[in-house]
C-alpha cells in the first residue's frame, strides 16, 4: 500500500519534508508533478522527464484519457505506464474540473455529472463509481474522487450544497475502490478532495468530513480559479489545520513559483500546474534570478546560458540568443527547450525547498528566493 513518512517539519513554518512510497517508486516531498493531461507532457519526452528534469511523479487526466484514447485501448496496452513509456508513479485527476470547465454542457444530479464531450459533442456521464473504474483502467498510482469544482464567485449557499454533494460522491468513490482491485497488480491509493470556495467554515466542514472517511491522502481543490493569492493562502492554512499531519496534502492546479514556495510554508506536499510547460511554449522562462520573456529584443545578442545556476539543465547547452532565434523563427525545438527548462526549474525549486526544510531554515530560504523569482528580467 501507499505509505507516507513525515521526515521533518520546519520550526519556523509549517513546511514539511516527507516520502511517499508507491509501487512505482518513492516520491520525495515537497514535489511538483508535471501535467501529462492526455498521456504526454507536451514537448517533452518521457525519458527526459526522468533523466534530464528529474521528475518523480506525473499527472494524467481521467476526462481526457477516457475520451481519447479510451479505456479499451489503455487496458490492451497494460495501462498508462507502458502506453506512454513512463516507469514512475502517476496521479490522475478524476476529471471533475474538466467536466465543469471544458464540456459543452454539464448537468449535475445525485447520480453524477452528465456532459457533452468538447471533442465531438457526444453525451457521457461520470458517476463516482465510473471514475474509479476508469482510473483502474488507466492504472494510476494515486486516484482522485469525483468532485464538483464550483466557480470562485458562487454564493455561500451554493458552495455549502456543493461540498455536501462532493462528500456523498467521495463516500461512493471510496466504497467502489474498496469493492474493486487494481487491474495491473499494483496498489492504487484514493485521495479525497476538499472544496468550499473561499469560505473558511465550509473549507473546515469539508476537510473534517473527508478526514472522517479516512482517505490515505487529501487534495485541496477549487483554488487558483480566479481568487486572490492571499485568499488562496488563507484557505490552505484553514484546511491544513484540520488535515492529519501523517498523510500527504496535494494542492491541485497551483501554480506560480511564488505560489509553490508560499504554500509549502503552509504545509502542502504536492503540486501540479500546466504553467511551466504552457508558459514555456509561449516564451516565458522561469529562472533562479527571475522571469524572462525570451522573445524580447534585449536577448538577441545575449550568448550567455538561460540560467547558469541550474546545473544539469539541458537548456544550458543553448544561449538566450539562440533560444530567442528559435522562437522568433517558429522552430519547434524552442518550445521543447523552454518546456524542459521550466520543468527543470520547478523541480529544482522543490528540491531546494525540501533541503531548506530538512536543514530547518525554510523561512529564511523563502525570503531569499521570493526576492528573486518574482521579478521580471
């Protein structure tokens, strides 16, 4: 079974360092998970994720993989691991967020969510039971319960009703997971998802009810959807006061480098976000000294490395001038180099955070790194 060992909590903050043990390998936390929505981290080879970037775990998405290529194809391949040639752990989002954000039409009921595919308009239904079955077919190491992710500006009455529905769905997901077995003979853990928008009492209610269901790990959902950063941080603090310290905590869909650093300080262990790859493909590079827009003319004759402080980063074989040339010329290699660089930076950032926690100096490290990573170069 999945195991979590809490190795150390920083004395100056709530920052934690731990280890998650899965059948596909160990995960040292805090950790950032590259987003491989449809079975691929865009513009990055799976072998690069492991050997160049140093990724420990990646994320796949139930909604996208269910629609394409489908569970039949995945089962014939032996699951997502061999299908995409990734040997490490995989976490799958249950698809709830995508149903509400991407589907052409979505209708909620006690049974589940009926939606139209954004690909061809065909009608489908996700129930708590079916998303567990789909994630069994995918073969992820960590599965997520089906949840409703309401907009950040819904009323408190709506949010209260929503968390009750999500809780009932979570109980059904857990029951289905307990009634079924992994198809591919490795253990699959199931995490609950805390919701509640930006209402502290609802967040506490959601977290307490999920803790009573006793999941092996907990996610914090419904943040980074338009609320201010300070509101996000308050909600994370509220939730982590309730969640048990001996189980991993995963903040879904977050975020900027500053978001990661601040939420580690508040006790979060796991993160995912499309930002490093999506922004990289648009020419935004995150570095140890700040943020670079590589398309800017100022880099045309700069033949220095993108980030000399990131030892081992494959992008260091290329200069800022060359990378700018690739972007201006529309060359695909530019997208790949930028994506690899940004993921390497995010991985480095979490490794440095972990080191600071283990050395009991997280608060001082955070102040130093925050002064650099937010600025525009």
